[in-house]
């Protein structure tokens, strides 16, 4: 697959704090990537590095070249951020008019339909929009720009569940008709899990998981039942999390389901369950942090 973004050994520090620590990842052409992690994990900084807004040590290539101060690259990139500033006098229609100039593949008719979908008032000043409306405006720009590389940084902030689902539906439908590389940064993992084709998890500035989403979904399994039987089942295996009561235990095992696991579990009187993408991310980052404290 063609690499649209290549990040190799990227480190970014503010003073003595490393926000990105030797980060490497690849974003492939025509793929929906998820950049997952807790608030403050480094997601936004990494996206700003990729879009040339922040300088960092290491190698960054976007469409095969350096993105910083490169107009030929940046016109092919749309970065949707909740903190996007606009001139004080801008109204919603001014933002859309500016986007039509900035993005060569801008679809004005599609933008108008999205404005109607999200019930955005074209004549309202951007500074008077609610947080949810500002997020919706960013979504309209990100989708209608149809940029070959589109990055959404927590695009749903302030949106209710119905509006968030509308965003996911419109994103999938438009991506099916107009494939491009999309990077979606979020901590609402359960909501976006089915959208994602590739997942990178960042924690404390480091990439801790990076794989196809389908592969990650098979990487862990939950086993529950009598404590002694759970201990036998998990012996010699990587346990991300363990809950124990007097006689019962529940463990998240990180090395996936083995060919004989169902038979072994049945013999030991245990129950096996798949682990959701969100649980895998939460348990992996928790395990990593607890390990660092020992």
C-alpha cells in the first residue's frame, strides 16, 4: 500500500517534558486510521507535526516530502481542529467560502447539504456559535474539502449522540464514494471502532499499539470463572488486567485466543469473551502505566 504519511523517530519536547517520544507510524493511502489515546497522550501534537504546524526532531514525510512550509503538500491536507481560530468578523458562510478557495477538491453542493444536516445558520458569526456548532462547522469543512489527507482532531466535542452518529454516517458514506486517507483522533473508541481500518494507540507520547483494526480485535481475550482455574489458564501468558473476588476471577489476556483455548476453558469450567477495541486500549495503557510505577 502507498504511504501517504511516514513518521520516523519523531520526538517533541516543551521544556523538560517530552510530548512525543520516538514516535514512528505510517498512514496508508485510502484508509481510515484511528489515533487513539487518553486526553494529553500526544494525539494533537502528533497531528500538528504531520501538518507542518509544529517542528519536531525526526523524519516526517507527507506525500513523500517535508510538509513544513510546503504549499504543494498543505493544499492536499485538511486538518480539522476544535481550536481552529477564525477572524472575528467571519460568519459560517465566510468559512465555507474560504474553504472553497483553499481546497482544490471542494464540493460546494455537498457542503450545503451538510450545513442543512447539522442545522448550521450560514449568517451567524462563528464566535457566536455554540461549541457543538463549531464542531459541526469543522466537520462540514473536513468532509466537503475531500482532501487526499484529512485529519479530524476530536471532531465531535460539544455534539450530542445524534449529531455524532450523523458525522460517522456521513463520513462512511462519503469515504465509500470518495476514498482518501483519513486520520481520526478520538478517545470515544467504542463509537468509532467500526469505522477504523488501522489503529495506532499513543500513550504518554509513545506508540504502544499499531496494527490493522481487525488484527487488534483478536489480540486479547477475557477469561472468567473460578480463581484457581483462571490462574491455571493464564499461567505463562501476558495478563493485562485481573479482577479477583473471593472465589472468582476475571482476566484480560493479551496474547489472543489460541487454537485450543475453547477446549481448555471448557475443561476448566471457564467462560471466554472477545475484548472490545476500547477495552484493549484501556487495559493496555493501564497496564503500561502500572508497570512504569513499579
